[in-house]
C-alpha cells in the first residue's frame, strides 16, 4: 500500500512536467502579451523592452520554462500583469472554487446516488421512467442555459436568491451555482448508479444474502451498493478535477471570482504566469483525486489490493 | 422560504462586513448613512497608478479619487481649470502654471507644485515602466529620461519642469503645442502625494488622491469601497455618501443584478440586452454619445493595398457599407453612423464636422462596384477584415459589414471576417504589420480635442498608426495646427488635415459609439461624461 502510493507519487512527476510544458508552450504560441497592455496604442519601444525584460519574455522559451519551473519549485508562481503575485490570486480564487466544487460533489453524491438507488431498485416503474427522462433533459441542455434560466427565474423573477455571488462566496450563496455546475454530472451519476445497481442485483452474492433472510436495508447498503459504487467513485473522482477547471461557464454566469474567472482573464490578457500557474495546480488536483480514487477502490472492494 | 432567508442573510453579512449598505442601521465612520450606491466595475488591467492606467475601468477610479489641473466638463467636454488658477503662455511652448490655494490630498498633505512635478517626472521616467509615459513626451528633456531609440537613460527628471514656488511651476515643451493645457485633464497628469513615493506598495494597496472620494477599502479583483471625502475643497463635492465598485466578469450578470435590485448602476449595457432595455428599465436608462469612433484601417505596408488607384478601392468599400442598417439592427441605434473621423462629443467648435466625409460614407451599391472596379478590384479578389473576437461584440458587426459588402458587390466571397482569439494577439499582429487586409480600429479619446482623433492615428509613425499611413501634407498641417495659438484657427487646420484623410480614405469611418448605463430606482441625476464613465459625484441616492 505505502509502496504503491510512493510509486504513484513518482509517476506524477513526468505528468506534471509534461502538462506544465504543454500549457507553457500553448500560451507562448499565442504571441507577445505586452502588445495588449497599451490598449489601441502601441507601447513605446523602450517601455515594451523593459516590460518584456521584467516578465522574462526576452529569453528563449526553453529558458523561460526552466526559470519558471525552478521558481515554481520554490513556491514562486510569478506575477500577473496588474502587479499581483499569482500565489495571491490563487489564495483568493481556489478557496472559492473548492467550496463550489464541494457543493457540486455533495449534490452528485447525495442526490445522484440516492436517485440512482431508488431507480435501480424500482426499474421500469414510473419513478424510474420519470428520473430517466429528467436526467436525459439535464444532460442534453447545455450548462449555460440551465444557469441563465435558474438565475433569471430564482434571482430576478421570484427573488429567492441573488443572481450574483458576493466576493465572500459563502456556502449558502453557492447552492444554486453548485447545482448548476453539478447538474450534468449528477445526471450521469444517477444513471451510472442505476445501471450498476441493476446489474449487481442479479449477482450470486446478493441472491445468497436474500436467501439468508438478511434485512432488505442491509442487503442494499452492504452488499449491493458497496459493490456497485466502484464505477461511480471513479467517475466522481475524475469529475473533481473537471469541475474545478470546468467551472468557467458557471463562474461567469454567477460572477464567482474563482479559478475559472482567473483563468479566463489570464487567457484574455495572455498572462502566461497566471494561466500556467492555475493549470499546474489543477493538474495536481487531478492527479491527487485520481490517486484517492485508486485508494478508495481497496476500501470498497478488499479484493483489490495495491502492492 | 428557507432559500429567501438564507440568501438575504448572506447579502447582509457581505454588506456589513464591508460597511453598512442598508442592512440594519449601522452608520459608517464618516457620518455616511445609506446614501451609498453600488456600481459595476471591471478588474483594472494595470496597477492603479495615474500614468499607468489606460483603460476605462482603472480610469473610473482615478476620476473619482483625483482632480487635475484641468477637468473636462462632464457635459460639454470643455477643459476647465480645476486645480489650476491659470496656465499662461506667450509662445505656446513655455507655460507657467499657477495653482489654486487650499487644495490638499485626502490624507491632509497640501497639493503643491512639487506634487505635480514629482508625479510627472515619475510618469515619464523609463525605469518606472509607466504605460502612459508618452503623454509627457512633449515636455523638454523627455528623450533623456525616456530614450526611445534604445539609447541609455541619462537623466531622472525632465529638464522642462521647474518649480518656482509652492504654487507655481513652469513647463517648457520641446516644440510648440498650443493645446497642451487642454491635455492636462488626462488622468496621467494627476498630482501625487509623497506617500506614493515613500511607500509605493502601501499606496498601491490603497491609493490616496485629492478627488471628491477617498478609498476606504480595496479588495483587488473583487471590490472597491469609496467614501465621499468630507474635507474635499472643490466645488464638485460628491452628492452621495459613497460608491461601492463591484467587479463583474460579465456585463450580462451585472445587468441581471441590476434587474434583481442588487446593483444600483450598471454602465456598458451588453449588446444582447439592448433590445429589451427600454422595457426593463423604462427611463432609468441612458444612451449618450461618447468619444469613441470605430474605423477600418488598411495595411499601407502591403503593396497590394497601397497602389496608385487603391484609394478608389478603399472609397468603394466605404460606400459598400450600409452603416444605417447595421447600427439600427445590430446596435439598436446605440451607435451612430460616422460622417467624419472625430466624434460628436467635441462639438462644432472643438472640430467635429458633421458630414465631412460626404458621399464617401454614404451607402451606394452601384457607386461602390464602380469605384472598386476602377481601382483594379479587391486585392486578391477578397477582403479579410481582421478583428479580435474576445470582446465588444466585434464578430456581430464585422459579419454584418461583410454581409453588406457582399451584397453591394453581388459576390458572396468578396468579404470575410478574420477573427483573432485575444486582444493581445490582435494587437500583436497589427503592431507588427502582420495583418493582411483591413482591420478593426477602435479609438477612445484621451482628451476631447480633435488633435487626439487625428495625430495618434494618422501622423507618420504615430503610436496608433498601425496601418502605417503616411502623408506629408497631413503631417505638415498637424504641425501647423499644434503651433497655432488661436484655437479656432487650430481647429480649422485640423479639419483641413482631416480632409486629406478623407480624400485618401486613410481609414473607413464606421460609427460613433455611445456610452450606456442603467440604474435602479434609488438613483437620480445619473449622467455619463464624454469618456462614457458615470459622473459619480453628481448622482443622488434615495
């Protein structure tokens, strides 16, 4: 187990280097960011030269990357164009997005799995059909439509919530945005749980449990659900990274100043430091979530062992 | 019901954490009650230094916390003395500035001649990386503190600035520039307190100025809380207790927040909402001309676009664009078809001349076809209009312009849009002369003078002359106009120069852009100045 974790951590190194290099190159290909700093006017040559020097843009790309990587290892993620250290941007943006993701994951786990269990146990009944149709609708409607619609209905028409989230972005304010963010994944989790549950229902160990005369509740939770959750856990685990990075649309709609907002602005302003820094952290989150999922397998199914 | 209480609670918690904005009865320190308004904002691109801010969002703040020697009248745009008691010159090159007595910064420090001279020296100095440095380029000694040709910087201060006494300083320019005093309302010319130089980082965290508002707190990227400064000595004291600027990523969200009653003032109404803004807000909506003009510039560095008869092609293209239709259908008349190369906010006396473009800006498909044929046809058989697709609904109008051109020329492939992903990349391509074919140029004036609409854009090698158009007669007329002490004559000379721009069709004028704002029922007396920034100090709350 311990050795497995260590090995996995070592495997992260090349993934990390490769991912940062790729992002670094992609942002660099977009061209010279200094050109956009002076509005519709050309920055004068001397100031341009000084700015390029300050941001290290006068160096060849490979050296820029090595310097950047070296700095990152010492915890220095560089400075954005408005003079703020990227670490400071991260310190304000990540807590917000983490809260949003937590809300979204909670929705997925609680609502998604519950619905999945309910429909999985009552296949073909009206509940099942109803939820299936509902999930189909949710999956087929793009997030920005759901988001704008809920914002307009709940925020403007009925006045239940504020259409925009304040800069503190507490959990209470993030319920609706979290639901919007989770909606598509929630539908998948429901369907995944349902199918997986339905498959396992007819397996031998469940029939044995039934024959033993175990209470229904115990069969569902201990025998059926635990075995059916492996694909669901895999999905949710990979979804953590996707939710954090993919919140751009939701964050824009609800004016949440999280990771998506910083990334969007970083890309618009071609701010290499911001974009690479944030994506790097997202890559780390993704890797960590995957590792966590792998370890969870062993908990769910003791037959799976990591050596 | 639970949703309601919880949301409300969150609102009040957020508001009280900053300063009471109407939840409960708290009263903030300066005796400010509930007459505080919230207003939409965007994250400033550069650090909030006067000589480093060149976009509207940062400019919004500077306009509230600073007052310059001159101030542009929010209604007429006329440059009026603010801190300056008088600015005198006999030769349009040597100026003596006398300050009014009694002005201080909001931290109590007196505004003296030194506050200006130090600030300007800081702005011009190359080592400070100030993006507006070139505004000081007329002042003598600029080439030594800011050598542009790659030479070494040999001085730290401008030789053209000299402090005479606490309230007087002199400015010597390197050339005659009669309108120089009128440029001094631009934010880059603001005075700076000693705190700016002594503890620069602290100042940037919470800028201190001499305007009607002081900054109470500033959470970068999220919110700025400004309070009316009780001790403000000027006549334009704030008529409200303060303004809270809230950063919105998307103008649509700001608009939705306004409709839901969570925001008092949203400027820049998104194009998508223009069709229903009247129904949503009734007369709480404003749409006034701003000093912004959109044009199509041409790559004069490209031989295909700079042939002897190319002018006819450019004129033909101009006549193939149905400005009336496009401004009406796409922009709901929030833009006005352009008939010259300046802006209506200048007024007739300031150099705006309605109809100066004449027939060349009128839609006429037959004439367009004829002109383009006479000019040898479109280079390569097709025009590609390059634009940045990230902001400003440029895609909409470029497609519409192309549509209009295609229809006029009876050729479905005559014109296509060429989107560039980001503004930075777009600027990259235009400033390096990489663009083939016409490209979008938007110009927002720095100060309301016709000089500002012509010289930076069309003078040989000027800072925003991306198409590299060059015309000796034009340059000569601009030089003469700048040296002319009589304002009316100078305006006349600029108009003559503008006629050359027209005759050569150096750029196709498309439309003048308006500023727009919508506000809540709590507010009254909302206006926009010619820079499309709300005149905050005049807004009344309640």
